[in-house]
C-alpha cells in the first residue's frame, strides 16, 4: 500500500476543521451522514488514485 500523508497540509488546520464543522450546521443526523458521503465521494474523485483511496479506507477502518 502507498504511504499516505496524514500530517495536516493546511496553513490553518483549525480553519479547515471549522469549515467542516460549520458545513454540518442545521443538518439532522441523516442529512449529516448523507453530506459526509457526498463529500467523501467528491474528495475520492479528486484524488483519482485507487491505491491511495484503498490505503485511506484501510486507515479509516483502523481508527474505528
């Protein structure tokens, strides 16, 4: 599996986190889950590398 960059690449990681939290404001649990699914698909498409995607999935599964 390819190595993933898990360090923040944002100049202001707190602002990035805040943007993600703010995006969920006013959403119910179902709407929030649907938003997360859409966001994940958009970002996966942006990455465009199946090996990286599989590595990210494996890493995310370890954290649960």
